C-alpha cells in the first residue's frame, strides 16, 4: 500500500495551477455589447415604454368597455326551487322558474351565454386533485388508486364514471332563452357544441373504445349528484356524450377564484337572430338543479359579446395604464434629479 504522503506534492515539485486557461472564453474576453447608459438613453427608454404602455392600456380599456353584457342573478328569483334543492331527498323532483328581462338595443355580432357562480371555491387543494386523468382519457384504470375518493366507487364496489369531486359537483342547471313577441314566444337557437378548447376535446379527453357508449361504460355508475349517466348527457347529439361532452369538459377546467363564469352556449345566428339578438323582451326558462344556499353562493346567467381583446374584463388594460404611468413618472423623477445635480455641479465649478 502506498504511503498517504506520496499523493502530496514533494519538495521541489511544481504545484499544479488552478488558474483557467488563458483563452478569450475562459478569461471572459469575448466580444460583447456593453451599453453605455447616458441620461438621454435612460430617459428616452422610460418615456417610450411609458407612452407605449399607456397607448396599449387605453386601447384595451376602450375595447373592453365596448362589450355589450347583460348579467342576471337568478338565485332569489328562483327562491322556491332553491328551497326545494336544500333537501337532498328532492333531487329527483323537477323545478322550473322563469326570469324576464328587456334588451333596449340590439346586441349585434356573436352572443355568448355564460353561467356564473359566486362563493364556490374550486381552488381547494383536495378538490383540484379529485379526478382521474387516465380515466378521462378512456383508459381502463383502477380508480381506487387515484385521488377520486370518496367519489371513486359505491359501497358495492361499482366504480363511478367519471370519478372525483369535480365531476360529481358539475353544474347541471338547464337554461333556455326565449324571445317574447306580442302573442307568442320564439326559442332562441343555442349551440351546445364547439364551446370547449381544441386541446381539451382532442388531447385531454377521450371516450373508451367500444361500438357504442352504453357498452363502453358498462359496469360503471353515474356520480351520486348526477341525474343521468355520462353517456346520456346530450340526447340530441350522440357525439356530445361521454367524456367528450362540452359542458363536462368546460366544468372540469377548474377556476382559481371563488367567483367565476363558464361558457354555456352560443347564440346560433340563423333566421331572426342572424345579426345577433334584436331589442325586445326575453325570458330565461331555467330548470333549477344546482343548489347554492348551503355554501351561501349565488348564480348568474350572462349574455355577452366579445371583441378583439376578449371579454369585458378591463384588468389587462388597467395593468398597462398603471405600468405606463409608473414608467413615465419614473422618467420625470430621474430627469428632476439629473437637473438638480447638474445645477449643483455647475455651482461648485464656479
């Protein structure tokens, strides 16, 4: 065995250098752009950034304010149905209510219908993870090993499809819109499909492979709070059933805030409604199924148009205006400090 001291440099031997090689790369001498900050370049940068942000912010705010939006809270207007839904034993009983409103002006272009919930916390950690992404992709998985509990299986072992708290609490009010004329009412045609994102419809959600959906979901049961199984969500369009149902896909995209809205329908631009919604009297006919009184929530239905910048939310425009104002004020402060210091320098030189 070698002596431990043999690994140490002996007297007279050269010590290895730890300095990096004398190259441009290792000595950090490569050509580089080194900006020379002058008062002119700094002030021009701040003022240009401020002007740009202010211009964009004003455009975004004006665009958001041009959106036509009608929001109606029907929580109290459907109070009888709300009281009925407080008792879970009445879940199978149907309850309908109507809400009248008036459009004083035509709402032109594409009109979107949303449902809104208030005080419904979808951002709870256990609620967010209570789903099985593998099941939603149509795979045959053991959901007992997922995070779906306690909405994974029934006591007899029958798995729920879909499983999890998110799916079980799916919004299930049915909202129809009618245009009231003098002697009769016309139902406004609404589009139930084409409302979800392409990535959701084609990547994140898949139905199990089978010759029909009823056999694909054989051996499973609907979630406890659902009134019908997942393969019967849309009786008019067979392609809008199962995990590919638009309403289901949109609900499974949870919100980060307690007050939120989800896209429900789009007005089909045909016949009398080819240009949008004409002015006049309208009625929302609602099949009230989703209870909100236990968590002190509220329910809204919203009719809205969209513009190039999106909906009626002015947050982005306000953020740009605040940023532009801050940049401009910073530029003025730097200019004032520079002028003050220059005067002092001139005074001392004299």
